[in-house]
């Protein structure tokens, strides 16, 4: 493929039809979800799934989320515990991914699970994603549509900037409304475990279950630890300093609330707005060639937990 060969599709019947055609031929198609853009391939096609890893430059031990049109489609692939049933009823379609024991013989490529005996599934709440899943009619494996370790894309342009020429097509559905990835809960063991804070607040999940989610290091020792928790992730080009009240000389300030800054996640201090702005602002800081970035403190509650998780990864030491 040449750099120009990633086709931009409209989210209309023609565009979705062509997207489904690419998927059916083992191609890679990026599409919008309510959280971030996903890089989709048919989850049953080994070669197509391998191409995802190749296009992203992703370490092969990091498994993928399978996207489905509805809960019955997910139930054909995974065993749902009562807790999983309750979470699906409350939050699907939506920004919740569940890790569940998978049904052997369901035909999912082993490259999707990277050798684990569990599968991550979710039913996205985005008109374009749902229309594509319905028209395609099969399970779509989709990590976020960014080169591995880089910022997740929340617009079709972000996808083209990162992966243009490496993937067949991107369906342009505008900006993603939630802006951070899904919350991941491992429901495969006796007690549910929070693997990643994300678009559904942890508090809402705990209220639904009537119990506190365990953190991975509190979970039973025989449970495989969450893979892919690479320390440096979601990283802009510049160095990131967290919990900064003001910018030091030479720093570009990424603010939150009523602070002096170059870019503000939410001048009014609204965590929902900040989540939706987060990756766009990190992309903007790259476009500005910001070398040193100071970030305001973000309250660690609701969507703030997901934002802080991504910011800590952006600030982690890297090679
Ligand atoms: O919002 C989202 O979740 C987006 C959109 C496109 O749906 N997708 C996304 O995928 O963020 P990705 O691949 O960037 O992140 C998926 C995470 C990875 O950290 C991976 O390790 C974890 O899910 N994961 C996938 N399968 C797993 C499994 N069986 N057990 C534990 N963790 C798993
Ligand atoms: Mg990702």
C-alpha cells in the first residue's frame, strides 16, 4: 500500500457496504466508536488479525477486544456469569468491555486472545459502529486505531495521521463523543477485577454489582495478569509533568479548570468534557511540537480516573 492508499469512507450505506467488503476480504478498516476509533478486522481471520498487529507495530502478547452488534452475539462467544449478565444489561451498548471465559470452537482467531483462555468483548454505543457490525454480521476485533504506544485517535484524521497507508480504509464518523477507551472489567473469575478505568465510571459499575471491583494485584494469584499494561503508552512526543499548578519556563501548559494555559481540557472543570478533549489535545501538543508539557491536577473520581490513568502512562519514562 502507498501512503495515499487508505480510503476515506462516508458513514452512509455505500461507505458501510465497502467497509464490510474490505473486512470480508481480510482487510483492515478503522471505524468510530463512542470511545475512540477502532482498527477493525474479522476476528475469525488469522491473517487479518495478524495484519492489525503489523499495522500498529503492537507486541503480539497484547490481546484484542472483539466488538459485537448485540449481547446475543457476545453470548455465542463467551460464558456470561450472573455478574456479567447484570453488567451487560446495565451498560451495553456502551463503553464497557468484559473479559470472559470464551467458548472453544467459536472460531475466534487465537491471535485475538494472544493465547489467553479469556476473551474481551464489547457492544459499542455508536451509530456507525453498530451499523457496520450489523451489516457485516461477524465479530470485529478492534484495538484503538493508533500506532502502538501512541495517542488513541478520536477523529478520522488522527487515524490517517498515524496509520495512513498501512490500512485499507477509515470510516469517517466525526469526533468520538466519550474520548477515552472503554472500562475493562474481568468477569472471568470469582470476583470482578478492574483492568482499565475508562468511559463508564467505576463507581457506576460498583453500584450496579453492589460490590467493590478488585484491582489486578488484589486478584487471585492464579489469574493471568492483564497483559499489555505497557508503562509508557498514550504518549505524546514531549515529556509530560503531572499535577502541575503552573507551567515552568519552557513548558506548555495543558490545563484543567480555571488556570492559565495553552490548551484547556475543560475550563469549567467538567470531567466529561475533559475526557472528550484529552486525546485531541495530546495530538495538538504533538502538532505544536511541545517538548515539555505540564498538566494540571485532575480529580481522581468518575471519568477522572480514566483520564489520570492515561496521563500517568503519557508521563511514564520511555526509551
Ligand atoms: O474503547 C475501547 O476499548 C477501544 C475501542 C476501539 O473499542 N479499544 C481499545 O482496544 O482500547 P485496545 O486494544 O487499545 O485495548 C484493549 C485492552 C488491552 O490493554 C488488552 O491488553 C486488554 O484490553 N485485553 C484484551 N483482551 C484481554 C483479555 N482476554 N484479558 C485481559 N486483558 C485483555
Ligand atoms: Mg489502545
